[in-house]
C-alpha cells in the first residue's frame, strides 16, 4: 500500500513539474499558517509534530499525543485580516489523531462607485475554509516509522454578491528515521525526517470555473543537539514556478526559540527573509506556546505580523513521568548487579520518551564502556588460554 501511495505522489509531481504555469483561484490558500512555520520561512513539513501539522503536513498530526488548541491572528495588507482556529485530539480506539480547522480571511467592506463618482454600495470580500483531517502510523519498526494522513476541506469565497463553493483534499506522508548509534543520537537528537505532501487537490467546484492552487511539496528535516531544528522544503504550485524554502530554529533553555527562514522564489521574484520568536511556558499545569513571526508580503516591502497560540488541553501525564523514573532506576538496579545490557535497555526506553534525559545518556556511555572492557578482557583471556593449551601440548610431546 505504501508503494502505491509514493508512486501516486511521484506521478503528480511529474505532471506539475512539466506542466505549464496556469492561473488559479483560492490564492488565500497559499498563505502560510502558524507563527513557527512562517518564522522558519514556511519550511517545516518534515518537522511538524503538533496541531500545526493539520495545515502543513497532515501526516505528522499523529505525533500529537494530547488534545491541543491552536489560534492565530495575522495582520495582512492594509485592512485585510486572517484568522485561524484549529483543534486536534488523539483517538486511541482509532490508533490515530483527528483535527479540525477553520480559516477566515476578510476585508473590511469598501465603497463601490459608479462612473459619476457616486457611491453605490459597500462591497464585501471574504474567504472561508473548514477542514477535517485524520492521521495514523502505518509502519512502526525499531528505527523507522511512516505516518500518513488525509484531510478534506470545504471552501467558500465571496466577492460582493458572487459566492463560490469548492472542496479539496490533502495527503501527507512523514517518515522518521531513528539511529541505533548512541554517538549519532547525541548529535541529532535521535532522528531525521522526510516528508511528501499534496494539498488543495480540487474535488467539487460550484459557482465558477476556477481551479485551486494544487501544491506538491517534499522536505527533509534534521534535529541537532536536541536544540537546533533545520528544514528544507521543495515545493511547486500549479500556477507558479518551482520554489524552495529553508528554515532554522534554535531553542534556548527549552523555553525561548529564535527562528529564521528564507523563501527562494526564483529569478522573477526577489527572495524573502523571515524571522520569528517563540516562548513555551506552563500555566496551571497546561503547556502554552506563543509564537510571533515577521514576514514580507511583496518584494520585502510590505510586511505581515503573525501571532499564534497553542495550548495543550490536558495537563501533563504524571504517570508517564513516573514510568520514565521507574525505567531509569530499574536500569540502576541492573547496573549494580552487573547486568549491563539490561541496564542499557532500560535507559534507552527513558531516552525514547525523553531524549533530553542526560543522566540516562551518561549512564549508557559508562555501561557500554564497561561492556567494551569486558569484551577486550575476554578476548585476551581466550588468547592466553589458547596459548596455554599449545604449550601443554608441546610439553606433553
């Protein structure tokens, strides 16, 4: 099944890359969502692991392990406003995660005049999107995971008295590769990711013959030192040339994030630099994230301000923290009884749940060093034993 999904994406990629650029409607669907995403140059398709995956790569939504609320406000051109509301929650009975999303872009009513300069009426302009999605892990190996997801959208566009209804579907794949080497784990934070995304694939169009901006995107993301996140996305809209986005994020004390990104838009347009900051905190046991981004809209002249808020709607799972502590001290027990392999196994479980648990990482290094010395001693003992047997045989003769 996975092979067929990948082949489908490759075929669509090919048709987009070698097709002529054409116009489309629904340009508001191209507006990036999320302060973190925009601050990193909209290059996060391989690094999303929370509710923002619903907008960026639906395949990563399954990594959301507790209900989360997302709210965003964007100050766009002149009096244009952009509001986003999303909610995601895991469903154990379905072994996956469900998300819903509402997006609303609107312009304050403006006057319409006739040829004599007399005001006729007030023109209304707005775009609305309602989306629901589901993500699940389809392959779970020891060091390799594949997560897929799909979302369906209903889109309503209104310009004065003209209303257009459309619907679309999104697909996303997020693969995670973990490392067995402790040296690589300490460097990369346990994994790097690869993504394939298709968005805005039109299904129904009522009101006007207008195509949606089909998007194909693939990305590679790396996590370094458990603090530095990097991502590069290659993307192609059906109505614009091939583009590339790159972003970087660095966390200070796991509380404050500093972000920067670059959008390479091709020779016809100037490249655009973005920046942003993020803050994580805990209020009454609930984790809250606030993100801000500053991004140019047109040739680095007009800028938009993005404000987004994420709230985990369930307090931290104390049972999970207790479980981590149990594994850690169980590893100590095995270590004291010289069962080093079992101790390493327990501490690796700790790192799978909390990669930043430094005590467990340090203990693993000590245990592996002891095992290496024991192996060398056994090898030396075996060598001496073989030589002793040879000497006995020669003396007996």
